[in-house]
């Protein structure tokens, strides 16, 4: 696996792969990788001939109250995981490489609609930062496909909309969330949890699963389900941020007539904010 730091080196390596007739896949990350990231790289390696991963802790998507400096940087361990998963090229730019004129005057990409509400409301400017850096990575790599985890469901919706609206010839693939045995979605943020918090954390997914079962069984009083699940969170030591049922494709608030739903949750345990989601396809219910 080759590791490069500049856009010039990145493009040269990709040009060589293209000259050899290879298809290119991209897996963008912020590092501190876990088995979920490895699964994305492995999936890409099954679909294309040349897998590019990026590690860039993007300051543009961090809010003023979010501690960018404390985000874990674990490059050596990340490189080992990527190599084992089948990555061919790793791009590790610094901030000056990605934003050479500084961030204040940086052209930004805003994706309306799906970026509003949910994490978009809790983290103002976050998805503008995500959309901007992903657009830059897409332009640098020009991949045939890019793979993102479904744990960040709203982010995936933002990226799909971005690619569609800007006519980018890139296939976007959402890969299923990788979970621990107790159901907790794997996340770099899990490393911030104390032993007691880690034991309580699966409450989030348990609540989603119970809501999904009730909806599949015909319950359509979403407000009642949300209230019960948030009380469960409070009892487990969480501070709820949001818990909503949305139409899975548009992310508008769900109605009783919708057949494709997604339940999305964010909550704090201690100072750590965890997110999760669970999609429900009522057309597949027998």
C-alpha cells in the first residue's frame, strides 16, 4: 500500500492505475479506524481493482463547541488495518493541502433538504463541511464508486443527493452498520466511553429494535413509541438529542402511509454523543 500526502502524488498514482485499466474505489475516513471501516475497504476491494482510502480530520465539519484537537489520530494502526483490508493507496493530506487558502474563504457546498434537521440541527454547519470535503475528495480521486457506512444515515443521504444534483458519475454504495455483539454500532466515539457508559450504550439500539418491531406489528403512533424509547434512554443515563421516524429516502417526517421508514437517534452519554439508525421496509413484512 502506497501512502501519499499531496494531491499531485495522489493524482499521479491514480493516473497510473487508470493507465492499467483499473477501476477506482474510494473510502473516505477521518482515521481512528475500526472493523466497520475495514468492512468498507473490503467491500470496495471486491468491486474494483484499485482501492483508495483517505484519512483527513476535517476541521470544516467540526462546530466551535466540538473538540477537534482531541479527535484521536492513530495513523500507524490505521495503516495496518487498511493494508490488511486490501487498500492500495492511502491519501493523508494535512489541512493546508486541503484548504490552501484557509477555511474562511473556502468555497463551500450546501446540500439543502436532506441536510436539515436531525444532525443538521444539532450540529449547524456540519453537513456543509462534509459536503465540501467529500466534493474535494471526489474531484481529486474521480472514483468509479465510493463506499460509506449506513451508521451515518443522514450523511449518506447528503452525499447521494450531492452526487445526483451535481451530475457526478460516481456510484455511491451504503454498507450496513457493523455492530458489536451487544448491538452497539461500531464508532470511533466508542473509545471515549467509560466501562459503565459502554455497558449502557446498547440501550440505543435496543430501543430502535423495539420501535421497529412495534411498527412492523402495525403501530403508527410514532410519538408514543418515541416517548417510551426516550424514557428508556433517560433511565440508562443518556441525555436524548433527537429520536425521529422519517421516510427512508427523502428523510421527511414519516406518515402512517409510508412503507419505507428509518428511525434515527442521537443521544449523549456523559460527554460522548452517539448516533444510530434502523431502516424498516414494510413491503417486506409478511
